[in-house]
C-alpha cells in the first residue's frame, strides 16, 4: 500500500503496491487488461491518422503568432476534438524528451500536478497487429496524470490513466493515447478518474533549432459535468499548456539540444 496526501493533508491509502514505473512487460507476462489497453490504443492510432490528414476541416478558436487552437467534430468518436499547434525554438528530439520526461512535467506545465510513467509496454508490441511502421522506432507505455488546481479549481480533482503507442522517425515522432483501465494504475481516493478519450501528439522538425508540435485532445472528465462545459474550458487549458511548453522549450540552453534516449524511463516515485 502507498500513502498519498490529500488536499486536506490527511493520509489516504491506495492499492498501489509498487513504485512506478513497474518492470517492463514482455509478451509472456503481459496481463489481459494491459493487452486490452494496447488493442484500444491501436484503434485510436488509426483515428488519429484520419484526424491529422489534410481532409479534416478545423475551425480556429484562438490564434497568436506561435500558437493556434482549433476544433472539429469527429463522427467516429461522436466527440469534439481540439487541436493545438505550437511552434518552438527547440530541436524536435529535445522537445520530445521534454514532453516524455513525465516526473519533470509539473515543474513547467501549469495544468499538471503529477505525471508518472506506470509501465513500459514496448516489447509486447510485436504480438499486437498495428499499422505502425515496422521500419521506425516503436514504443508503448501507460502513464498516470493528475490535473492541477488551476484546471480543476471548480470541480473535484481529476486524474487519468492513459495507454500510448509511439512511432519515431528521423525528423518526427507521433504518439497516440487513450484512456486505459489497468490494475497497475488503480483509481485514487479523493480523485475522480476521468478519461483522455484521445490524446495524440506529433512533433515535426522545421530545422535544426525549431520544431512544431500538433496535439489532438478530447477529455471526458466524468462525474456530474456537462461535456459542453468541459469543451468550453478546453481552449483556455490547451492555450495554457502550449504557452508553458513553448516557454520551457525555448528556455533550454543550446548545449542540451541532443538526441537522447529513454529520458522518460527514469525511476518512479511514490505519489
């Protein structure tokens, strides 16, 4: 059991028996719930490809010199999808490292209170039929995120468990996730477990010192909330996230611009 401090300062026991990240899964020890999470993420990968295609029409909701937020209706999901595009003065691989360094995320992302890698699922990908390009670097994982008070000020605390697939090429990367229900990431007391219906992030190289991030997102906060009210708050939350990311990425010194591997796979810590 792990003890977690709630907002009131009281200790709350949760059913997390190990520190995250757990040992990487293989095809032999992959649990049924983890396989279902991978299969679900695979389905959402195809949906994201359709959304990223040039045929998708987007309505601009907010735009500045380096950040643009727009939305569209996805018939296959019956959801409004939001897109945020952000240009950064940073090497694309270094920007990807920043996004996947989960424990460091709250230090620069005002929308996030806690973010952790739960487990690496890259090895079992070979046993899952996907449309990912086998000639590119592929990986998969489960992550946990809890929203900050700045986002959940008007509602009870929300947290999320999401399974991601990623494909990484020579000058770009794409990872796509959707809500996962796995034993390794149980709901915490004092939090309402929401669902990231879809969270897709594409990082593309512009030149050696700049890149563009395009994120697609739709969130189900669960509980007694109208989805229309959630959608109205998404533009503000995504703009805050994009501005935080851009400011942080631009502040990194030039000597940190190097391709690094597995920066997000660092020892976990208790919540």
